C-alpha cells in the first residue's frame, strides 16, 4: 500500500470512528439521564427556560426570543473525557406557528459531539438554542445534521448590555454551567431525532415534520412549557 493510499485509509477510518462515537454518545444513557422519560425531559426543559429568563446576563436571549422561529432546549448536556472526550444530551424542539404566534408541540432530539486531545474531568451545562432562520428550522426536519456545516451556529451575546447586532447564524446558542454563563461552543455537534422518545410521548411513530409542521399529534403534558415560552417572550 502506497503512502498516499495509507493516508486515505487512515483518514477514512478516523471519520468513521468519529461519527460512530458521536451517535453512540447520543444514544447511550449517561449518569442522571439513564432513567429519563419524555415527560420528565419536557418538565426539565421548563425549569431550564425559567433559569435563563431569570438570569440578568441573558438580556439578548430574552429580548430576541419573540423573533425566534423556534427553540431547542437541552436541560443537561454532559461533557466528560480523558484524552478522548465528548458531550451528549437530550432535548426538545418547539417551533412557533408563523400565523398564530403560538408555540407548538415538542419534538425530541439528542445532541452529541466527540473531541480529541489532552482533557480530563467532566461538567454539566444547560443549553438553549434559538432557531433564527428558515434554513435552521428546516434542518430539524431531517433525521440528523451537523452544526457548523451547512447549518451555522453562533454563541449568543451575553451580558446586560450585549448588542449582538451582527448575529446572522441559523442557530444562536446559550449555555449555563453551575448557575453561570458557560460559553459552550457547539460547532461540530450532531443533532439527531430521538424517535423512541417521540413515539413514547405521542403513542405512535411520528416524524419531526408530523409534530412541528403538520401538527398531527399533541400531548397535554407540554402545556406548561408552551405557556412558559409565551410568558418569556412577552416578559411576564
């Protein structure tokens, strides 16, 4: 095997290993998420939303929520590693009806990433991503997609006087760790539909488009979260 072919094989193997690790990280239970159920995740999402709303540093987040096309709330994104590391967590996506302005039913997703290099330890963060563009919204209709590739993501402005006039990304992310701003970069993370949670929550197999666009299903357990989003965007 020539050096050029060997390099290609190594690169191909590394890519396959990376993608396999990402999907394994998102699908395997991690710590406190082992017994997580869909309704518990919805309830935790409301707690996370309220934490962000109550945070004085999240002024931009609150001021621009009313213009967001949707949100992706991950109550617990776990990050750990020793040399080889990564992060993973489950969350819910809700979109706003452009005609009525009301928030729709939640669709369940998982998010994960893999990193290489010298690292040790672990941490847990709350993450909320505002969906700012049509393209960002349409990305969620696929079975999975990678942040920072075709779908751009940027860290949201943080601080009482944050302006953020130049923010044009499809998705704008905010994160908090141990009650403080975490500034967690999500480039390279993979977002994947959680079919099992969607089926469990709505009692049948459904696609993201059935939940988010066609509105074919509903669950009364999401009402408090939807109401919480309405109050947050109206400053109540």
